[in-house]
């Protein structure tokens, strides 16, 4: 009996230790919630691009560019949130209007496309300021972020919907 309790305690403490581990740059990965989208910008702000050996001019340019993109993205994020809330309202109406629902889906898609275009513009602006060696490191880092965010983000969202009992077809994906 004591060995079973000891094993359970060890497994729980091992799980807690693994959950509290940080990544190699000292930041925890945020896989769920509103902070997931901001993972790249948080990493940039924290200076994890130290491996790129950025000059002061590059750091200043990155910071200015990041502030500009955030100012452009914020109204789009707000509008996207409103459109998603409106979508829930449309879908839960007593007699849902399929035309209005489809129109709102198109609006949500257009907002997401516009946000993706702005993010890519920012990414390319940052990349253009780097040396060839810095570009290799930057591309490797950016590729890892996209790969991890896409795979884990999608599965995390699907898993969360399953736990909450939501129908996958009615999600805001």
C-alpha cells in the first residue's frame, strides 16, 4: 500500500516538474488561450533573438515595426471578435438565417486573411533587415514556431472542444 502511494506521489511530482519546465530560451510555451497567438511577439520582446546577434539599429527597427503591426492588428482583432460573437448569435437564433450566417463566415475569413497578410508583411520587413547568417537562424526559428503552433494549436482547440462537449461543426475555427 505504501509503495503504491509512493509511486503516485512520485508520478505527480514528476508531472509537476515537467509542466513547470521552461524552453531553452527561458520562456514557457503557451499552447492554449489568448496568449497563444502572441507567442512570437512575446519571444521577440523578451530578446530571444539574441542568437541572431542583432545590432542596435536592427533592434530599434524591429521594435518600431512590431508596434506598427500591433496598431494595425488590434482593430482587426476586435472586429474579428465581434464577428465571431455575432456568428454565435446567428447560429443560436430560433430560426437561423443561413444567408446571414454564410455572409458572416465570409467576413470572418476576410478578417483572418487580412491579419495573415499583415503578419507576413511584418515578417518580411524584419527579414529584409537581416544579414544572410541572421536570415538562416531567423527562418529556422520562424519555421519552428509555425510548425508547433499549427499542429499543437489545432489539436489543442479540438481537444478543448471535445472536453467542453461542443460540436466541432459549430466552433469558431
